[in-house]
């Protein structure tokens, strides 16, 4: 594997790393994704990861025993296959078969998430699994930012071009997209933490406590629930 990451104008700075490979997703997202993959494939299996970024999640999944084929629009390593989800050109390596497709923090970057989900479904056999995640725009913090600034957390003019958050997907809409693409057994959970640290983190905690008091409550299975996770089964 090549160890040097190529520059990309569409990625935010890495907030952490896994075995030296940058993690650009919110804290806790990769850890929770691994839990969900393990739950879906308790005996292991072959996984296609779309939107692999710098490859940190792919390595984490491989270290857990999964056979992973990573893909990305702008691959920073030669072991990550190039794939444009808006106009996919499936190769023998990326066409499968796969036991699961993992699409973590990627659909908010694509122009047509419904088409992407249909393309993913075409790769899977009945009974195969899907995991997707996207920023949780129904999170209390996102709802407050929408009220005050007109855009949820990590969306808006500052995030439109870099990292390229162009598609807002509330959990109900993501669920309908997935069902219409040919999946069933849809389950929605929430996980991941904010990027906030120091005094901003303290202010965020105070904000969340006040929102709780007025009845706008946070629901999360892992961390602060800043991201929506959806698992489903191909039918």
C-alpha cells in the first residue's frame, strides 16, 4: 500500500487518524460504522466501501477481518479504486459480488442520492446488506442552527464547496430513498460526535442542556448522534 496521501481540495483537514491514515469524518463515526458492519456480517464477508477518503475506515474494516474493496472519487492511494458515484463506471473489481456496501458520510456529496442508491442496489443480491450515513440534520444542534442561520450543522455556504456538502438528507427522506431503491428491513440510528473542542465544546454542552429543558431532546445510540446511520437489506 502507498503511504503518501495526495492533496485534495474537497476534503476538510483530518481530525484524527487510523494507522497514519487521515480521518475526515466526525469523531466516532468510523468506530460506530465498524460496530454496525460487524452486527450485519457476524461471520465476516466481502465489503465494497464507496467514498473511502484517505482509507482509514477501509483499513479498520480489514483489521477486523473483512475483505474490503475501497473506492473514492479522488483516491489518495493506488490501492483505492477511483469511482464517481454520480456516473459510476463499474469495473470487475468494483462490480462484486459483495455481501455489503458501506457508504459512510458520502451521500451528502453527490448530486443524485436516489440514483446512487439504485446503482448500489444493482450490485447486491437479495439478502445482502447496506450501510449508509450522512449528517443528522434533525439533531437538536442542527435544528437550532437551521433556525438561526438557515443551514444545519456542517451545511451552508462555508461547506458547499469544501468539503462539498451539497445534499441535505433528513432521516425520513434517506429512509424513503433506500426503500424505493429496493431495500427492506430499514433501521435508522444515530452516532458520532461534533468537531467542537475547548470553550466551544463547553458552550455546545450548555446549549444541549437548554434544548433538553425545553423538550428538544437528543436521541443517539453512539456518542452525540451528530450523524444519521441507516442499515438495510436488499430485497
